[in-house]
C-alpha cells in the first residue's frame, strides 16, 4: 500500500472511532460525567497520535474538545460554558491532548 493510502486509512479509522464513541457516550449521557468523556477522548487522541501522525492527533484533540463541550457539558447541545471550572476542564483536556502530540 502506498503511504498516502495508509494515511487516509489512519484518518478514517481514528475519526470513525471518535464518531462511534461519541455516539455511544451520547446515548449513555445520563449515566456518565464530563470527565468520563474526557478520558475516552484522550485515549483516542493518544491512539491517533501513536498510530497515525501528529496532525491527526491535533485534529482529533480539537474535535474531542468541541465534542466534550457540546455533548457532555451542561448546558447540553450548545457550545456555551456556564461554569469557570468547566472552562478549566476543557482547557486542561486540550492542553493534555496537544502535549501528547509532541
């Protein structure tokens, strides 16, 4: 396989894992906390970085950041952040995910 094809497969795989995990966690949202979603997403970022490439890991990190904010942080289904500690949690997730890419 060419390296370009492998790269597309890596991107499709990790983005698919991110979408699938978001779908599953969204269905279980009444039973999980924001931190649980962050743990799942950081594992996906680490996998994407290790199995793919740095830009894939960075892209997945930002998608995870927005998914946590939108789906798993009250108020749900909006990008609004009401609590200062929620901003800290989001920034901490993103910082950790980006540091993991280097």
